[in-house]
C-alpha cells in the first residue's frame, strides 16, 4: 500500500501551476537575500510602516531564516532567483557586493547579484563585481534617494551596457514617490546608454504607461511583474486595463518578479494574479520562465503543450 499523502501545501499548488503550463519551473528575477542584520532592519521598517511603504500595513509572509527561505523557493520549483540587495548610503555597496558573491557561491541557483550607489569608485567596484561573475545588478532609486542619471554613475552604466549585465531597477514612484522616481531620470540614462539591459521593477508602478513607453522605445528595456496585478497592489495603484494589449505585445520582455520574502500575501497569489489577466498560456510561459531563462542563459528547454521543445 502507498503511504497516504500529506495535506496539500502551497508548494504543491505553485508546482501545479507551472507544471500545467508545461514548464520545467520558474525563473524569479526579483527576490531578496541580503545580510541577515540588514534584512532584519528592512523587516523592522515594514513593521513600523516607514514612509517608503506608503504607510500601508505590510506583513512579511515569509519571515524565516536564510536557508529556510532558499529551500522554500526550491520547493516552489524556482530554478533561478536573485539576491536583490541595495545600499541606502555611500560606502555600503562594495560591502554588500562582497556578501552577495559569497551567497551566490554557496547558493548555486541564485543568480550572482550586485548593486551600486553614486559615489567615488562606483565604476571600479562594479567592474570588480562583473569580473567576479555578477549576472544581475540591483538599483533602488527610491531607497537610495539618488538620481540614476547622476554623472558619477555614467561609467558604471556604460560598462554594464557593454557587458550585457541586466539591471533590475526600482525607479517607479510606488509605493511612495521620491525626488528622483518616475520615468524622467531613467529616460536620461537610456538616452545615453540605449543598449543597457534595464529591467524596470514592479512594471514601473504606478507610472505603468510611461515605462511601457520606454520599453517600446528601447529594445533592451524589460519589465518585471513584482507585486503587479495582486489584490494588494490593485487597491493602491491599479494597472490601467487599456494598457493590457501593450503588455501582451511586450510578452518577450516581461519577467516574473515577486519580492519574496517581503510580500504581504502568499507567493502563489502573484502567479494567479498573472493568470487572471487572461493573456494566454504562451504569454504566461514566457513571463514565468522562458524570458528569464533566455536572458540569463539557463540550461534546458521548456516543452510546449504539444510536447515539442521550444527554447528556454
């Protein structure tokens, strides 16, 4: 006799989601891993409803130790994820990059992540990170309170564009605006570095259509889905229905992002929120796996619904 199966878990439901699409798993370009004492401060900020949360209650769903969080992503079937970490002051980025290199070395399914800040030496340490194997960079305009078009960052953006290293950037004005959030500053960066592989976090929430404009103008601009279309975000900054055809048209440049573990709802909800857009299974397959797999050169191919192989 076979053992009686245990109760169904969220991991079971997440895996059922991507298995139903014929995918080998998920690629999540927006997950947070950082030094534990830094992450605890981030969680404390959310708990205290700090100004950058927009004053909205934000319970952390996956408040667990580092190893447990990474193991949970694996149970979900996430083939590759990131360590989105970011400085809020000068002198912090190089240290974070050193930690991230060590985390990537002990966590093979994490895409080696780096970060930057407008400060003397930024091009030097970004070059060091790229030479050390960094595969993605995180920039946080809102938390860092800096202008991404600051002249001190120009050489760093240039070398990242030349190296083809994607940059996940929080530059939209959600959940609270900053002095340099919104499309104008990052548009100046792209005008100087049109080949920069920029991934706009949160679909640029709430300036969704402005960032769709940039993605339509620049072939290397992409968008991640982090928190977009969830019940939580739709209450605060709903995505305009008139823009859905544009999002569908950019289906090869939209990437799954979730903000795990710092989300106020279950991981599965982000996937269901994308599913209920009703943009089709091909769009979901591209967003949830294939676009990220292609961008980061992950091995393996995703079977389509007819059983044939298509590039992953």
